[in-house]
C-alpha cells in the first residue's frame, strides 16, 4: 500500500510533503502487518470453495484489514505525539483524553488518509487476491 500512497502523493501534490518517508513507512507497515491475518481470515471464510469465492474473501479481508491496521498504527502514533499533554496515567481524565485522541486520529485518517489508497490500492489488492487464489489451489 505504500506504492499506492506514493502514487497518490505524486499525482496530487507532486510528492512535496515533509513527512513522505514517515507516511510511506506507516502505509508499508500497515499493509505488511495486515497481510498474514487477512490471508488466514480469508482462508477461514472461503476454505476450499470455488475460486470466485476465495477471491472475494481475500479481496475483502485484505482491503479491510489493511485499512484497519494502518488506521490503528496512525492512531497510536497520533496518541504518542499528544500523550505528553495528557493527564496522569489511568485516571478518569486520562481515559477520556485517550479515547478522544484515538477517536480524533481515526476520524482524521478516515477523512485524509483513505484517499491515498484510491489511485492504486484496489488494483494492488485485486492483483494480490488473484495471486493468492492461484497459490491456494
């Protein structure tokens, strides 16, 4: 998915961002961490059913888990940045601040980060799904 982000950044802003390498690492880590659980979950859902069913299961699991893991990693880095301004650890105030910071990060990723998957993301997920269906025979 880092390739999709790279393509999106090049097309939209010419790649001019101060945090391009950090963003590429975040999207790469999200896709890498999500790959194995997505394949395992797709195999549980589709098993030995026909190829179309396996393709759909892999496509769905890869897409959803990649976005979820990347959003989760983004939320954690967002929280780490703002943690120094939060209250004392495990107090009621800290729990509220944690919940609101994570919710804000997930919302921000949904609004700003999801569009970075659109130039190449679905094509890459479809190609990976097709490759996995062929290798699962």
